[in-house]
C-alpha cells in the first residue's frame, strides 16, 4: 500500500509529465504548420550526422575550450539523470536507494562516483559560462535580439544547473552522514562517494542527526522537483535543443553548400508552360488556389525550417560569422531563427484561442523580419557552416527573397535592372545581343 509520501510524489510526477506532454504537443503542432518534408534520402549519412554532430558535438570543437566545457555540461547532465531513475522508483515505492544491494555495492558506488565527478565538472563549466556572459560579456551575447528574455533565459538555466548539481551532492553528503548515525537502519551503507564525502565533515561536526535528516529529505525533494521543473522549463526555453537537436540534425540539408532547392510551385508552372497540350486559361476546380512562390509566413516554411527555429540554441555563432552583420548591416541569422519561433508561437496561440482559420493580419515578413535584413545577406553560407546543429538560416532568407521578387516584385533597384536586362536582352548587361561583342573593337 502506498504511503502519503508515495501519493504526493506520484501526483507531482504525473502532473509534471502531463504538463510537459501538453506543451510539447503544442510545439509539435506549431512545427507541423510548415510544409511536408517529402522523401528523406541517404539515411545512413543522416544517422552519421546525428552521431557526430548532435551526440558528438563535432562542430562545437572549432572552439575547443568552450566545446569541452559544453561537453561536460551535456554529458554530465545526461549521465547524472540516469540516477533519476532510482529517485523516481524510491518516490513511487517510498524506499531509499532501491537499486542498491550488497552484491552490487562496488558497481553502484562506482556509478555514483562517476555521477559526482560529472556534477563537479558541470558546476565548474556553468560558473565559467556565467562569467563569460555577465562579467567578460562576450559580444555575441549582447546583440539587440538578446535583450530581455533571451539573456535572462541563458542565465536562469545556468543557475538552475548550479542548484540541481549542488542538491545532488548535498543529498549524497547527508546520506553518508546518516549511514553512520542512529538512523542507519534507513540508510544502507554504500561506502564513501568521492566528492560528497568531502562535504560530510561540515555536516557531522555542526549539525544534529535530525537536522541532517531533514536536510537530506529537503535536497532529495528539491533535486527531483528541480528535474521535473527543468523538464517543463525546456518548452519555453532555448534549451529545447536538448530534445530537438537530434531530429534537426537528422533532417538537415545534405546538399553541397550553395546548392539551392528548386521550388515545386515554380517547377510546376514551367512544366505547364512547356506542355503543348496545356490550356493556360482552363480552370481546374480540383487544384484550388495556386501555391505561393516563396515564403511570406510560417505556413510557407518547411517543417524542417520551423524545427530548426525551435532547435536554435541562440549561441550566436551564426551571427558572429556573418559578414553582413560584422560590417554593420541589420541582418542577424540568429534573429531570423528566433523570429520564426516567435511567429510560430504566436500563430499557435491564435489557433488555440480563435481557431485554425483565424487571420491576425500579420506575417513573418515585415512584422518580424524586414526586407532590409533579407537583402543584406551575401548568401555566403557562413551562418550554416558555423551552426553547431546544422540549422540553415540561409534557406529561409532565400525563400523569403523569392516571395519578395516573384510575388511582390519588391527587389532592390539594382536587381530589378538586372531582371529587366535579362528579360529584354537575354543577359544582365544593358546591351542588346547585336552589341555584345563591340568591346572587341574598342581602341
């Protein structure tokens, strides 16, 4: 029969899981606002990318020091959370260290020691990251799009990590002290743990057994509620990339950089024009309205592009490598991805409140991303190369440019001159075909 503690734990655990499911379901709905992906080819290469880039963080190592610190946080958090399995079982059955047994004591102690070493590495790395953000003030964290919530989010998650790792170590330290107390019948003797054993003298010499017991229970509950809180914090945080980095890397573009995709809407139009049997004036009621050329709003993006926006870590490596941004232009590839996510969230909330057919008379273009930003891009692919998760801001920029040119004829004057010359003269230059070779005769 379950105790009050078990019922309380199961209630908190269940509510946390339900809340996470509801929120992640909405995010997946928002990603599905985009167009279908189509056939996914070269699956072995895609799984290789997942292993090297998402798991192995290969692209992070262009900056080795930061990469190792990030690896400590990433691997440490994943490994330490294996221990959460035991905490969940203890919470459900009102036990203590349910996975421990004398037969496997050495293995159990070894695993906890590994967890504690990584906890210490995570603490060190997180403190360094806080210093870089708030004292050294690395320039890529100070851009205009990082003001307000993005900066607060980056700091909150680091502070969150400090509390979680500290609670884990303090919980173990209290446990070790209680193993030698008059409450030892509740606490099986596991043997010393490499890091938390260093904390035990501060506890045993200054606090009573009852106080240490209360502290152990406090840190135990704080740690597991913190983990469940972190789980639900992910859905409103840039740290959603912990989950979405893997599918995003799997579906990322495998084509050579600089190779742009053809728009099916344009291809279909060209095929219709070249088809001698096609009647351009015939009205096919089954086809519905023609597909939009390019991207105006999130519904015109592909699911992969919206997934990339939700996978963005806001690290700013793309923007710091962007030549347009570095020369003072308005373009920031990071902001492009953040804007997509914000617009997808806005459309999703409109669907929840007013139905899927509601039109708020807003769009990604102009209301979030200005033409000035789009035309500042040099199409150099520096942002794509720099992104540690293979996110492709350039594909969005090109697709939105396509809309401006093909739907609104809103290209810059220099490009419009080129388009006119190509239409009239068959070349970008303002010379007729008969005059093209006149340069040969200039003296």
